[in-house]
C-alpha cells in the first residue's frame, strides 16, 4: 500500500511537469531560448518575452530573505532549546508555530499597510525589493526555526554529557558540537524555506511594486516570476500564455534542482 502511494505521488509530479512542458511547446517552437533574455523587455503584444527582469527579481527577494532568515532562525532555535526557561521556550515555540500557520495574504496585507509606508518614509515608493525581502524573511523564518529546533532536540543526550565532562560552556557546546552535528537538518530547513520563498506569490505581489525592471537598488520596485504569472494568466492568450507556462516550468526546474542538490549534500554530510 505504501509503495502504491509513493508511486502515485511520483506520478503526480511527473504529470505536473509533463503538463508544463506541453503548454510550453508553442512558445519554444516559435522563438529561440536566447530571446527569453535578449528581447528588449516583457511586451507580449509585440512578442517580446524577456524573463530576465523577473528572474533577477525572484532571485533577489529569495536570496535576501534566506540571508536574513537563516541566522535568525538558527539562533532562535538555539535560544529556545538551550537558553530559555521552560515556560518561555514553550510560549516562544507556540508563537513560531503560529507564524508558520498565517496565510501569505495576511503577511502581504500587513506589509502593504504597515511595512511599505515605513519604507516609503526612507525612500519612495515603498513597494520595493526590500519590502519583498523583509516579508519573505518573516514568512520563512518559522520553517528554519522549527526544523532546526527539531534537529537539536533529536541529538543524543550523550553529546551534552560529554561536553559537560570536558568543561565546555553552553555556547561552546552549541557552536562546536551541536550545530556541526545537525548540518544536514539545517540544510534541509534552508532548502524548504528557499522552495517556499521561490514559490511565494501573493505576499510579494502585494508589496514589491510589480514593475518589470532589473532593480538598481533595494528600494526599486520589482516583479517576480510567480507574481507575473498571477497577474497575467487570466487574460493571456496563445504565445503570451505559453510564455507564462515557460516561466512556471523554469521555476519548477529550479526547485527540482534545489531538492536534488540538497539531497546529495545531505548524504555527503551524513558520511
């Protein structure tokens, strides 16, 4: 039974990829691949389908969010596991779990009415790459924190006893023994958070400004691949629709490659 379910899950993934490939074929049969980054811009009515501004925007908000959320998530897990009193750790853990369950549209709404005006006071227009980074960092922080804490909690008690026998303090134990021992768990947490950041749509659509351009600063508006699909799929026809599926396929392949690389890195760390 479990084998059937496993094969069924894999079959669904293959069907999704096959559907994306099928819908992408019309655009691939009409224009060359290099036009996706050599065309003058994203002008579907003129058959110009430059995806580079959206790719840069997607990578920018994802890398920025991961760079911000990873150290915060790891440190919060360490605090909750080794430093906080029991009642504080329990309350903090419940707060992180609550953050993980908030719908993305709520994050986007908060960012739109609170965060964007704050950034606009520094430099208009407020809807920007920076707003997307901050919102995404807040959204993926619970994933990194919870998975890292679960990895720390699974460590054998003998690790702590051995460190205490050597006279190591709490931070020396965490830094020198515990964190190196859960490298594969931390890597998995970062991979899951990255996948969510790459696929996030509603929140970044609401706070990033949705301007098709390569950003020249953190305060410049951007549009991500997912936001582009959400904004234009409702009225897209023919090659325009196929180009949107092409961007979705590219995003799917990136996430698949990320999963494969993480799996290999995890195996190498385990040995």
